[in-house]
């Protein structure tokens, strides 16, 4: 039995792998004027803060955008209007 060349193996691998699904870019929350917003001071553990900071960098979004998204998911979970 003849051994397959690297080129043949690469071609076989390329045939079996499906192209990646297109990634939908998340839409950032619309910016509000400071006069239309209030601050919500709350404490989280340092590991959660670090993870939020890393996620924001990986996703190219602000920590505020991600926190607003989280609030809206919480509201939706409890059957409330997503207004954050």
C-alpha cells in the first residue's frame, strides 16, 4: 500500500472540514447622554472584574456595553422589558 503524501493528506483534510460559519458582529447598545443615565455602583469580586475586562477586549466592546447586555438578559429572563 502506497503512503499518502502531505499534499494529498492536506487536500483530504480540506475536503472534510466545512468552512467556518460567518460570525455575526454583536451590535453595541446605543449610546445615551450622561444626563439620561444614572450610575449603578456595585461591587464584584476581582476575578469577575478581570473576566469582564478580558471579554470586552476580546469582543472589541466596552465593559459598559457588556454590562448593559447582561442587564437586558436579566430583565428578559424575568419577563421584563429590555430597557437598559
